[in-house]
């Protein structure tokens, strides 16, 4: 079911924007806030390769979802609101999956198998997809670009979130 794979890839597209996190905090005490740059690196380690493959690593993505909250707590004030946007979109994603009675692992497994998640009708899956599409909005794209630019300036990290740098 090619459409299933395309939809699942779209679901994780927003998260893939965050998959490039990495590098070290230059002095462990960068202006971006102590530990923030290290948390970005740890996030990369959590999802490294998980989202770059055709079928993402569900456990790695779930760990990033948890890590994103901690990163937001440590984010400097100039990107704190942007991390709030990212975490808000993660909540939309996880709520939509929960409402459908599915986990990220269910969705990834179904995508790998090329079929609908077990126990899910095409109409239920379409409703889920419509909710998930709310994740990749202009505010999300602006937030990830701001986070990327901040990471480059304050952490000397290229997160690969924005196409123009």
C-alpha cells in the first residue's frame, strides 16, 4: 500500500527536521544556557539514523519526543517559544495517535508492512492523517528554522533544519 508509506513518511516529516541535532557546547556554558547544546547532542544520539531511513526507528522517535520537553526547558529565551511550538506539534501528533488507539510503533510497523495498522479502517486512518497534517504548518517551519539558526550561532551546531543558511 504505497499511499500508507507516503502518509507515514509525512507523519514523521516534521520530526525529521529535528533529526540533524548534534555537536558539543563550545564551553559547556554557552550563552544559549548551560547544558542546552549538550541536550541537542544527546537528542541526535537518541534519534541518529532513526528518521533518516525509509522506515523510521519508532523507539528512537519516541525517545526524542521525551527529550524535546527537556530541551525546551533548557532552551535560551530567544528560542524558548520555538521549542514550545515544536512540543505543541508533538502533542498534536501523540494525541491524534492516542485518539486512534495507536502508537508510533504501530504506525511505523504498518508502514514497514505497507498496510493499515491492525484494527484500523481506511476511514479511521484518513481521519488520523488529517489530524497529523496539522503538524507541518508554517509556524512549525518557522520555529525549526529559528532553532536551527540559534544552534548555529550559540552552539556551533548545524542542525540542518533550514534550507537556506
